[in-house]
């Protein structure tokens, strides 16, 4: 039994939202965590943090469209978001 066209389109829209929106936030949070973790001059740290976000965003897009369903895609984006968000919260809490 196949899904209805509307259900399929909503699943694709959900994955796009997870990949683009969630992947962007995931890339930014990974850069912030890296910037807090590295030592060195401010320019070098910011360059390294900015460059890390590009592959993180690409991998997150690849992840959401390689998953079997939208729930697994959201979980694969959401769990790292919670972990990185907790780390950023910890760094800002000092």
C-alpha cells in the first residue's frame, strides 16, 4: 500500500525543514562550541569555527534524505542539537 501524494509531500517538506533549518542551526552551534573550545587568536578561532559549519551542514542535509522516514531524520538532527545546545548553555553559564 502506498502513501497518498499529500502525505508524501508533507514528509518531503518535513525533511527539507529538518535539513535546511535544523542543519543550519546544527552548523552554527557546532561552530560556537568549537570557538569556545579552541585557544588562540580570535581571528584563527573564528575562521576555524566558520569552516566547520560547512561540512556539518552538508552532512546534515545528506542525513535527512538518507533516512528511512521523517521521524528518524528529525531525531538525527534533534539529538545533536540538544547536545550542542547543552554545551553552549554550559559555556555561556560560566
